[in-house]
C-alpha cells in the first residue's frame, strides 16, 4: 500500500496531532482529504478544516474511515477512549499512541520521534510508520523502555534548548547587542551546531574540542560553564523529566 493511498485518522485534535498532521501534509505524504480528526468540540477543529482536512465529533467514525489512527488525547482521557473504540478496531488498522510530553515543536520540521511496536505490529507496519514520520524529522524504532527517556530528552528537551537560547541571547544583550538580533543569532548558532552533529555523526565532545583554540575565547567561556555545572544540571533535567513520564504512565 502506498502512503498516498492511506486514510489517516486522529483521535484528538490538539497541538500534538496538529503538528504531526501539518508535517505529513507539508511532505505530501497524505492528501488533506484523506485526513480525518475528531474532537469533542469545535475549538480545535477549525484549523483542520482550514487545511482541507475532514473533522468529526465521533471517535468511532475515525476508526471506520481510517487505516492508520493516531491516538492523541491527554493521558488521563486515553483509557476511556480505548474502551470506546475497541469494538471498531480491526486487523487492518494500525493504531499509534502519541507519547505524553511530545510537544508541537518536536512533531514539526526538526523533530525527533521514537516508536515501539505492539505485539500485533509487524515489519510492514513499522516500515510504513517510519516512512511517514520521517517526513517530519528524525524517526527511530526503539524498545518500549526508551519511550519515557525520549520524552525526557526530546519531548521536554525542546524547552531546555529554548532556555539555553534565551540565556545566550541575554548574554549578548548584556554586552550591548539588540535583543532581536541576539535571538536570531542564537537560533542560527544552535541550528548550525545541530546540523553538524547530524551530518558528521561525530561525538559532541570531539566537535566541541575542535572549536577550542588554545588560550582562545571559547575555552575561557567553557570554563565558566563548567564552573556552573551546566552538564550535570542538564543531565539532572533529563532524569527528572524521564522519571515524571514514568510516573505518569503508571498513574
């Protein structure tokens, strides 16, 4: 089955679902007319209709009309939704639950997503999902135990990067650069560094070392970051978010 023939459904039409749908539409993986989203009210559905997608208030209709179904509700709502749709799920369906904590930014162009298979999902289904999600960014299949770690690293990690970008820009403002310009340069700096990591596959420690001229500006600045325990603090942040994701999964 070609991806263009797919009928894709979203149970839940909030930010997670919207970000993923925009990525699929932008990459022309699925025509908008083949996308159906459900939500209890019209609040989030207007944007879908403007994009040419179909909408409904009935979750069962999404199952009836779609082959690939993304469950994008809040975690506490998901058990009730599963009970509601269970009678409509057939062997032809591919059901994908979006992990708690995955943000809109993660699901758009520079996103990073991981997925784990259920017992009924085979190689064909995994390949199809990876083909679709790769259009939105990096997509890797992983053991289920990695899902919560991914939330702490990437889902919540977007916020860590924004905080770091804000700090970079504010440092430049302190030294006399206008805020708007500083923010743009900070963003471009992060983008360039990330691109080099992905393109070279080098360990970040090596790339960092390559930038450090003996006695130069960079090593003096890195000394200050080490004194502020930047690495340990970020590691603690990933650990805290991962543990919180595990707690939410057990609730």
